[in-house]
C-alpha cells in the first residue's frame, strides 16, 4: 500500500485491511485523522476508540 494512497484518505471514513504484529488480519472501518512518522491515527468505529496503526501494516484501504 502506498503512502500517497493512504494520505489521500486523511479526514475520511475508510475500510481497511490490517495485519498486526502476530500476523492476524482484520478488517476495520475507521475515521482516518492523521499520518505522521509512519503511523496512522484513527478512530475505530466498531471498537469505539482511538488507535494508532503502523502504515506499513495496512494492506488495503477503500473510502466509504
């Protein structure tokens, strides 16, 4: 996933595919607030909380 693609989604609600440090895949609907130093600050809609995701672990993103 390119940083340019993810940067275009800042300020929007997106569905994304993410792989965590244990290799577990998850699909999340998030509000993407900011990207800084390789990390994305998001609000996870289903978990009702803010999360920080490593951009390199985001495999796919699609605007909702």
